[in-house]
C-alpha cells in the first residue's frame, strides 16, 4: 500500500512535488500519513463487529474519474436491501486510509459513531486521489477549479461528483440520497 503522497513527498497546491519538509518545530520530515494527525480509534465492540458482518455485504471498487484515474472505494451495503427496501448512502473520503482492505476484512464500526451501523445506510469509504489504493497524484489542499474546461481539470469536488454519479448508477437498492461526513 502506498501512503498518501507516496514515497515521503508532499505536494501543496501550485508547487512541484518535493521531499517532505520538516515540521515547523523540526520534529518530523515524514509524509502527512506517516506523521499526520492521529485519530483516536474507538475501542472495538465485538458485538458491533459481529452485527456488521451479519448485516452488511462488503464490496470493493475502483471508481473511474473523468481524467481516467481510479479511486479505491469500499461499500458496505445492508444485506436486507432490495428494490422495496432502499437505503441512503453515507460517504466519507479521506487521505488517511479506508482500511481494512480485502473482501473478507470488515471494519469494526461504520459511520461517524457506532449508532449509525444499526440505523440503515449504505456506507461508502474512499481513499482520495493519490492515497493508499487510489490512483492519481495527491495534492495537499487541492484548489477548486470553477470552470473545468477539460477532463484533466479535476479537484476534490469533481472527484466527489464522479464518485456519487458512479454509486447512483452501479450500487443497487439506494434511495437516491447521499450524505457526506468527515
């Protein structure tokens, strides 16, 4: 798995790829994913983890973007989803890894808190462009492009749009609604 920004490089909008710069205090020269903010992980609840395995189907996808890059995405769909029982999407996109990777390895919790797993959503996790399993180049703080003139004009909003467009066309039993968090 490649870290975000790859081999110890960080790219800020408008500058060429360069070796990672030391932090202001000189503490680290590692890439953002190696020395970046550490999220406090919730303690694993074995009952919730079993609930997720029993009630969700995990699928992994390489979703194509308008410029041809493919962004790695994991979808957890409720097993009881059907044309008569549809669910909204709840999606997060992150440069900090959406693992665990692999069709048999499930997350121990879903959504922004443990309560969401039992509430009925299609959960979507995506590695942003250039991070971990996603293709493309990671740009820290990608600037928004108001007037996209070609398929190579991409930013966070076009990647989110292309992802949602693909989800609506390819993941069954949704109700057409998409929520974002994170």
